[in-house]
């Protein structure tokens, strides 16, 4: 079974080399040659893609495009280019640690009925440890909004740690349209519409990037609510798979 680890990347020159080396060492030790590490450069302007290419690591690929589109676009492009049987998406800063990767692959091994495994910070007592008060409040409030407005059935949509069986990943992300931060909920709602089975696993953030300055509560909340309304309309337009029926004769 081959694993693809997909990482969206935008102006990460400060951590790009460390990211590639850390992930590569961990994956070499756990999976040998049965993996690929796939970075998708979301229109970076700081040369982070070239930093990773220059390392010439044997199982690392860098793809991307010139104009910045958003994290959802980068994840979607990486997933659709991935070649693994299990496709795992995580962050460049190794926020959730490398040990969790093998744990999630083990879930697929033990549970053949599971199509996707998503990380949830809400299932760990210290899942949000180290977060600023603003980020913690925004994350938890957004989950409540999703549960009320979109019928979201899980405990954490925005955790950047998710893994999919190849068939489910390709089916779901081929239908995704959202380029911004709401892409996670779109993917999960599409997965539910298509009948894929999704389960959760507890995670906690152990490496924190300095992204607080990028958060603008009023702007980002309004944007995500607009995206949610559009996503609901899009998901509703997707035809659900026909359920198999037995011979009634």
C-alpha cells in the first residue's frame, strides 16, 4: 500500500527545508519506499518550491502554479496529482507531528469499511493547547455554525489533518470548487453526499505557526459564511449515488 502525503505551501521559505527533511526522515523510517511527499506551491513568491526541489529528495515532488489561489486550490491539486492508495493531507509546519501519520494509516488497515479519517482537536482535552484565545473561539464557533446551518455531523471541520482512500479522495476532490479556507467543509459534505464513510481521530497541535496575524475575524467570518451558502447549493446539485436494490422477483 502506497501513501501520498500532500502538503499545500504558500510562502513557506523559512520552514520549507526543515519541513521536507522532517517528513522525509519520518516517512523513510516508517514506510520505506512506499510513499511520496507531494508539495503543492500555491503561487508563492519567496522561492520555497525551489528550496525543496534543490534538496533532490528521492520521493519528494513539487507541483504548483504561479498565481496564488488559496489553500483549498493547493490541496485539491495535490490530491488529484497524488498516486498513493492512501492520500493524507497535512500542513507544511508539521502541526500535528509525524507520529500521527502511521496511526492513521493503521486505522485504514484495521477498518476496511472506512473511506476517510479526519483529525479532530475537539476529541483531545489539550487539542487546542497553545492556541490564542481568538483562534480557539473562532474555531469552536465555526463548528457550531456548521452544525446548525449545514448539518455537519463531526466535531472539527478545519483541522488540517485528513486522510482518504484513493477512490474516495479522487471522487470527492474532483467535485470540489472552493479555493479558500472553507474547502474542508465542502469536501466533507460531498463525501457524505456520495455515501463515503468518514471517521474521526483525536489530534493535538504540537507545532504552532505564527498565523494569528493573518486572521481578520469580521472579514474571514463573512467570507466563510458566503462560501458555506455557495457550498450548500453546490453539494445539493450533486447527484447522490443510487443505492443497490435486491431482486424483488
